[in-house]
C-alpha cells in the first residue's frame, strides 16, 4: 500500500488525466490527479470529484470526458445537499499541476458555481446528478473536531471480530446511529494494518494494509505512522437496498486519494477512486 510519487510530471495534461479502475483495487497515493471515467448517459448515476476555489463558491471537477451539464448537486460546508450550475470548461495552463484552491484558475476541468452556499475549502468536493439522488438518501454525519480514544466496549467488539489485537483506536465521526473509528492493529512482523471501521453492534471495514517502513509506510514521508485524522469522510449515503455507501479522502504529503465505496457485508468495496496531486514540481 506504500505510495511514492515516482511519476515525473512531463506535461500538464497528466495532471488531470482519466483512467479506468477495477473494484477493490488498492489506491495509488501521492501521485498526479486521476479519476476513473464513468458512463455519461443522462439516465445513469454519476458521481465525480473536484476541489473548490479559495472562496468556496466554485468547484473544479478535474476528471476528463464528463457530461458536466448533468451534474447538478454537491454537499455544502454544513453537510447538506445544495445545487450547482455548470459554468465553463477551463483549459488550464502549465502551472495547473497542483490541484489546490490557491491554484484554481490554473487548473483544467469543468467549473461549477455553488448556488447560495459554500463548500469546505479544506477537503475535496463530491458532485453528482439527479439520477444518483433518486436512488440514494444522504446520511447526516458529524466529524469530531478532535478524535477521541475508542471506548472499551467497541474496542473489544472490533478485536473479537478481527481476531487481532488493537494497538490504538479513535472515534472520528458519528453517522446517525453508527460510529466511525480509525483502528491501528498490532503489527505482525513487518505487516501493519490500519482500518476505517463503521458500525455499532457490528462493523464494516475499509482496510489499509502495508509493509512497515520507518520513513514511508502507508504514504510518502508518513514516518511509519497512520494519524488519527488521516481519513476524512466527505459524504455518506444509503442506497435503495439499505446498503451504506461512503466517500472518503486520505491526504498525504504530496496528494490526496478520494474513494467512493459500498458496503458488502462487513467490507467496503471500491466503486470509484481518484487522486489529487499537490507535491513539489
């Protein structure tokens, strides 16, 4: 799972290139911006990713070959669904490799205005179409300003389910009647494991396995540590079958991974992923 930015950036166009991803593929982190391409049929569900300008009233979707006119909604900085309007296709320039708010005007992509609201400028943005909303309901969630130590009861439940001792664990968010935890398990030789666990009586897991390295284990320059604020929840939905679907961001020294995943029994399976680059050029 270790991610190191080996890619030499030869052209700005690579900053916003698209790629097709298979499900359950481990995410490559700290790299140039990428995103899988989705069907652009208006009747199909569409979910895409972007980032905001410094003011939080515009979003740039960096994925190529999207039908921008069909993307109509985002999640504002209060965690509510709010309308967006497609404005223009932005060509970008040679300075548009780093996909961050301060570099918004230099990046290539589709620009949307946020209607009467603002989005969180510190996190990636999620945008979707009406077809998606017809089949999903938004689950309100609250991210803790400061992660707290996991309670003994839930720590014991997770230990029992995973049959692996926990080294450290923190509560990071509340999702309706469920709770999200970051769990660091005790290493097995040089094999280490961090997990996002969501649940209450039982849990759904997104695992992040890696081979220990004192300099870069999970991410470039992470010092072999998985911080308790590493995973940020961007959105939570339930589909018509009642299954939980989550969109998360995992930021590192040189970029961020965005992942859209669906619960399948006790595991989150990746539906779509993308990455934003902001490392040194």
